[in-house]
């Protein structure tokens, strides 16, 4: 039996928390890293699909999450969804209906057009099919926003099954992360690898927009000139407050309208 009072205390949400939109130092080059679920998007892809198409599998999601590797569990649930007869078209339609706040879209497009030294990286534990279905439906595919999209591989099989795999195959060498990244991907390693691939860009600042516990690893690798835009009341905020050891600046947000104001701080000062 779940203690309802404890649950309520652990999920306190202030609708209008104090504002923290103080200016950030101007830079000529910066990388903005976005997590996808509950960060760029205002929902979680892996859960949303089942909430729309199969509540039975959404319940199984909760029952299995503590006993299976996350990507493997999502892959298994997609096999079950396929067995229930849900078509690629139905899954795509559900994905296109997933909420993304207009203020978030406005914020990233405004930053892109006002600061030409800004690159964007999408770093997500979702998957290629979900993200490449959702981005065009929200106007974020063209003109291109992201320099790279780093996520789990997925493809449609001829029979209509959405086949999902871990980014790091269980059959090969595993990552050595000790911060708690799931076996399928170390987001800190992926951020470091991206920075190496684009070393010529000489980013003066990394900005990380995230919400989940698996965003803690890359945020821990940021330096004092970097900044994390952290969604309140979720796993990343909890780990920063409980475990500490974060060197970068941290700004908190709850709704996408606040994240938009924070993104505006990354634009060059207006005369
Ligand atoms: Mg997330
Ligand atoms: Zn890691």
C-alpha cells in the first residue's frame, strides 16, 4: 500500500516559484544540449505511446521498470504492442500528438536565429524513430536545429514491429560510468565524444537542458563557465540537491515558458 501523504510531500510543485532570469555572461560560441523527454518535449515518449494505445502495457511498464534494463523493457513492450495489433501508422499518429510546448519551440528557434555561434545537440534515451517522427511534426526538423541527434537505434521491421535496441549493444564492450547511467548509454561519455568530434568549434560554454536522473552524469562533467537548465521536481534536480558535486551554474525551471526565458539569456544582449 502506498502512503498517500508521503507521495504528496515528495511531489510538491509550486506553480509560480520565484523567478531567476538574471543575465548570463555573453559568449561567441556555445553548445546547447537538450534531453528530449520532459525537457525539449513536454511528455515522455516511452510512456506516452502506451498511455494512448495500450493502458495495459502502461501498467506493465510500471510493474517491470525496477526489474529490467530500461531500453530492453521498452523494446519488450513494443513487441507486446505489436502483438496487440497496433500499426506503425497508429504509433506515428500518437507520437505526433505528443505535447511540445510552443514556448520551448519559440525559445530554441529564437536562440538559433539570434546567436549564430550556437550549436544544438539532442542527447536522449528515447529512440531514433520516436524523435524523427516528432521533430518534423513540431516544425523542428526543417530548417535543421540539431547538429547531431544521439539516441538509441530503432527501425520498423517489414511486419510493422518497431524494433528498438540499446545504443551500446549488450554483446560488446560496456561503458565504465559509475554515476548510474543505464547500460544502454552513458550520457556523459556521449557528450564528451560529441565535444571531441567537434573540437574545432571551441565552445566557450556548454548549456545542458534536462530533467532526469540520467542527465546527472553529463551535468557533473560541466565546468564553472557552463550552465544547466534543470527542470524542478524531477530526478535531475533531486540528484543535484542530494548528491552535489556539480561545478556548473544551475538555473531551475518548471514550465517551458520559464525555459524560454532562460534560453533568451543565451542570446547576445539586445542594444
Ligand atoms: Mg528527460
Ligand atoms: Zn554516465
